[in-house]
C-alpha cells in the first residue's frame, strides 16, 4: 500500500513536505507510511488517502 501511496503522490507532483503541510502529518510519519513500516495509525492512513484522492476498499474473502 505504501508503494501505491508514493506513486500517487509523485504522479500528482506533490512532495513529502507539501503532503505534510496539507495533512498536518510529519514527514517522518509519511515516509514510514510509504515504506510500509508499522506504527502508522488508521486515522493517519485514511487522512493521507483522502488527501491524495485514494480510497481504502475492504472485501470479503471468496472461499
């Protein structure tokens, strides 16, 4: 997911600093999120996704 977030941010021409300014989330946290590191809250993830025009989708497993 972090890779997708980074690709979207870069495709929009948004720097980490600009995303930090838009969301109020620190650059270190955003960088961890893009690297897929643990410790990022769901609230932070959802705010970043919303800011970048992305959406989280949950589906039931098909058995």
